[in-house]
C-alpha cells in the first residue's frame, strides 16, 4: 500500500492538548424564572410541544431549559416535560413548579407531589379531576378544539398558544416555531390550534402567575439548543471519530442516532452490531486499522464489554466508550437516571491495566470531553470511558457559540520501518503505534502476554517487564490529568462529579452562603493526588451523588479525603435544585 | 522446509503431527502463489490452538479474544479496504464462542476470508466436545457421548446466503489449495471450513477417517445453485468437500464507501462544515 497521508501527525513529545476554553456556569443576581411542567402519555406529541416552546421562547430572548421524565414504553403511561424559562441561564431541574399543564387525565395524579398551593393548573375541561380543584386552575377546551380540527395531537399547539398568551410573549415568534415544527400537511391545523389557544388565554381573568421579565432581553442568536447526546456527538466528531459500532440501549442510543444522522454528510462508519461484545471488538478492529472508533452503551451493555476492556488494555489498542448510565442492577429502570456505574467503569475487565474515565456535567463539557476522549485514547493507547447518564443525555439546554477551530487535531500514528516492533520498550511505556499497511514493518497486536514484537510469551522476565511497561503509562497519564473545577471560596466543599454539576451550582446560588464552594470532577479516574490535596486540607467535605453508596466518596476516602456528609439519592430522578437547597441547608445550618 | 513467510524465532506450540501444520503451510503457499503482499495482509484470530496461526506466519496480526476474530476483522477491513484480511480460528472459537458473530458476519458480507480449522474437538482445553463433534463422541465431560446435534457450518452459511461457502480436508492438500485460492479471489465473505485431525484428543475423526469419509463434489455440481448447494451440505455419508456455493453481491465496504474507498486513517472532518451544522441547532 502506498501514499497514505496521515493528517495531523503528532507524537508523545508534544505537550498535552490545551483544554479548549468554554464558558463556565454563570449567573448575575437573582433570576426570574417560570417553571412549567407538562404531563401526558407517550405518543401524544409531548416532545414536539417541548421543542416548539423551547425554540419560541428562545426567539423571544429568554434562556430555556427542558428535561423529560418518561416511562419505558412506546405508547401510553404518564410522562412529563419540565420547561424552565428565565432571563438567566438555567442548569438544573426543579421539583416544584409554577405552572402545570395536563394533556390527559392521568397526568395530574402523576405529578401531584410537584404542585404547590401557588401552582397554576391547566387541564382539559373534560378532565374529571378538575371538579375537585377549586383554586388556581383553568379548564380549557383543548381536546374538543383539537378533535374539531381532526387530530387530538393538535392540542399541543393549542397549549403552546395558550401559554404564550398567559405569559404575554410574542405570538409571532411562536408561529415561526410552529411552522418549522410541522410538515406542510398539518401546519395549517397546528397554526389554527395555536391561535385558538392564544385567543382563549385572552378571555381568562384573575390568573395568578409570576410574571416573566419582559424587558432587556437579549436576542439569543449566538446560542444553540442541544441535548447532551448531540453535544457528545459533536465532541466526538471534533475528536476525529470515523466509526461508531453499537448495540442500541437506552439511554445511550441518542449518540448512535446522532452519528448515524450525520454520517450522510461526514465519513463515519455506523454499524449496529449483533451484541455489545461485537460492538467493542469492532471498535478495536477500527482503531487497529487506523480509524477513530467509539461505541455507545449503558450499564447492562457495558457489562458485556468487560472482556473487550481487558483486550484493549493488554493489546494497548485505543478505544472510546460512551457509557450513559441508568439505574441498575440488571434491567433496572431503563428510562431513568442514576450515577451507579462508576465502580463498574473503574473495575471492568480482568487483569491490571490503565484507563481514563471522564464524566462531563454540562453541554460544554460533553462537547469538550468527548473530543478529549479520542485525543487521550490515541495519546496513551488506553480505553477512555465517557460517563454520562439518562438525565444529561436527554436534557435540552442552551450552549453558546463554540469555535470548532480551537480544538487541536492530532493523530499519534507512525509509519513503520522494517524493524518496527509494536511494543517497543521505552521509559514512558507508550510505544509508537503503527497500523497495518503503513510502512515496511509488521504490526503484531496480541491478547496474550507478549514480547516487543507482539509474539506470545510465558517468559516470566518478559512478563514482568511488560506488566511494568503498561503500568508506567499510568504515571504519564496522571501527570497530564486535568484538574477538578473549583468555584467559590470557603471552608465547606460541595463535591460532585458528572451530571450533578448544574443542580449543585444552582443550590449553592440559592443558599448564597459564603462558606460554600463547589468542587466538580470531570476527570474521575485515575485521580492525581495533587488534585485532591485541596479536599484533604479542607474543613468540611460534603459529597452529592446519584447512587446509594457514594461510589466516588469511597474512592476519595481511599485517597485519604475525609467525607463528612453524603447526600445520596437513587430514586431514578436527577437532583432537583430546590430539594437539594433544602437538604444542603439542613446540613450546613449545624456546621459552625 | 523454510518458506519466505515463516516468522523468525518462534516457538511453535502445536503437537507433533497436528493438522494445523498442514493448514499453516497451505496458507503460506496460497498467499505466495497469489502474490499477496504480506505487508498488506492481516490475520485476525481468536483463541485456541488454531488461533495461534498468525504467530507463525509473517503477516500483520491481531490476536483477539475467544470467538471475536470476525467482528475485529470486519471493521479492520472497513477501516482500510486495501488490506487483505483473514479471520482464522478453530471450530470451538468460530462456531461456539463466536457463533453469533459468525451468523451476523455472513449477513454483513465483508470482503474477508474466514478460515476455520475444524477437528471436531476442543484441543487447548484438553479434549471436550466442540460444536461440530459428532453424536456419541465420548469425552471427559460428555461422558455418555455427545447428545447435541452437530453444528453444520455449511448449511448455516448457506441458509444466510453466504457469498462463498466451501469445505476442504487438509488431507486432500492440492484440492484444499485450489479451493482456498478461490476463496481469496472471491469478492465478499468467504467461508473455508477445513477438516483437520487432532492427533491427541480425537481418536475417532482421524486423518484416515477424514480421508475415507469425504469426497470431492462431483464435476456437475452447480455452485451457483443455492438449493443444490443446500442439498449437498446436508449429506454426511460421505461428507462432500469443495465449493458448495458462490455468488457475489455488494460487500460491507461497498455499502459504506460506494466507489470511493479510502483508508480511514487519512480522513479528517471538515470542521467548518461541522461548525455550520452546529450553528443550525
């Protein structure tokens, strides 16, 4: 084979890539926010309503945020979408809401614990529950109107119109969003439904609803509406991903879908494998052949990939695994969220070998760390796990413009000469990696213990040398690890990792206590001892994790960090800002 | 006898008289006679005695895990379609542990050669039944003799309309060579199941047994006729050897690349275009 051009050729002598700058969480003063909870069965089109409203409120100049909670079924059940509209960026969900819209009869009983005395309830006039709700409720003829127009799903546009009327937002911008949300054959009916809802809202009197800020809104044309799955997808493309091989599994499939949708325009091989074992083997075949490959899965699928992790370890083949967590054990709750697979990610695979685990917590981090996953896998020839969860994958938020050219492109590949040895020994333990057909050498990769050529061996001396070689890689990795992000100064550290970042940030903002500071880990494994020194020196450490045991807390403990309080949860929900504020408030009031 | 494709300084772990030696020699000769450059050739193997083959022949290799050679080989070929890719292993590796991958690799039709050393017994784990062991075959585990219906890779591959389906007997060397050459020349997935004796653990299906219980497909066998191939695949007394079926269709790489095949190592995404796409969100 001749004349293969390797773009962006780099080597280990180059310093680590600079972490591309992205906007950190921010807020100026107190936000004016309206929290809307919409409930309805699967199949009613609740997601269309979510996207329609998000787009329209963004066009109106607001910050929007939406997150879903849904059952593991295709039709029926009771699902919700939470929409938060504000003049400030929103980073997390809240439990209690200002406004609740019930698209069907089951919705109100499903969400009743999230309603307060002040919550305005909107439901269809035929909903039997409405008879019992006297205060703060509006009965509307949405189902009748929608049915008159020909399809009960037009109720979504009716509700959108009604909400825009109630919140005094610009209906013309909603119209734009409605038009872009539907195909031509139903556009007209949806527009009519929207108008009916809007007109109806104007007839309503004495509605008590917190006002939305109407002035000094800045157009949000610099912002983009994205869910976590798409952000991981964009980041992976920035990382040069040319292959994804996966077995579909909630909640990881969003990334597979994203990559498939984009494969029509970019060179990316997308293959749905027969099982997760094959998916991982395909990732290794891809990297071995010169591709940058990834797989997407959840805990149950990743359990099957354990042998592949081990093979990546001994053969020193890079791999990128997107692991979107959901509550286990076993099938658990497929469409709910949890941070319960950290231990699995750290310990999967037999034998000792290095790996890197990255747990992003915001869209910006999803994008940046997905890019980094490919860079690090290639640089150190280890598997890199991107640890996300259902909440982060499915939540839609706004992300500021990203300069894609700021992400430095590198490929750690060498042309082989006649004497090339795949596992050449050196001080770093990281041997120059070539691929078959690139040069005059032979590339031998092996799952057995092997010598420098890759030939299997049982020589005890070579075994020791090779074990040390692979272990040495860890030193280099640790010395180049990225630090946790610290926000604020104080003596009470609020520690989190992954998707809890936003809820912790908002709870701290609400508590407004100068003693509190946030320590957020994205790089969760392996931990550089220098990076946790701050916690060892600190007076009080409180950890917040979405799992029953405090998996990360135990790891920190193993590093000599004293964890004074653990706020843990494992009910399938993400952390809610307002509930977390209460829980944290109760703990810190007793701390001097 | 030395061969230019011998890997130097290796300690061969096969038993004296093992059928694997014949297959190793066959493979080296076929690659040489077809003038396939070893620097453009990769053998992906699984685990077992047969899977040690790439350690003894001087091509590139990826020695993977038990049963996993096929998925590795599939994406390796797709990453760089100009490579000659061989997936090689034994009957336990490919039809037992890797049985699911066998089925789905046939469906994908990557342009690779799939060589299965079939000795109807487990060697490296010391003598248990394999998926292809015949009924009544007694082992330390199958103490009353094998109960399970033997796996028939030929009829399974045919049921999935594999593009190239062949079986040979290493004891019939020149015939085996002719067939294996055809497998390399075939565009798409090519299965070559090779009967070979295990001189230590299979005292039933010996070299002599394979020689007297197989016969070459007749000259009038029409390898473009799927139902005739299936009929032949189900015969077992004697067992037919040769090319049962051959038919070319779009490969896995064709589906992905169309006419513009390239090595993925040379691909870099257009970041401006990506930025434009991002900004539509």
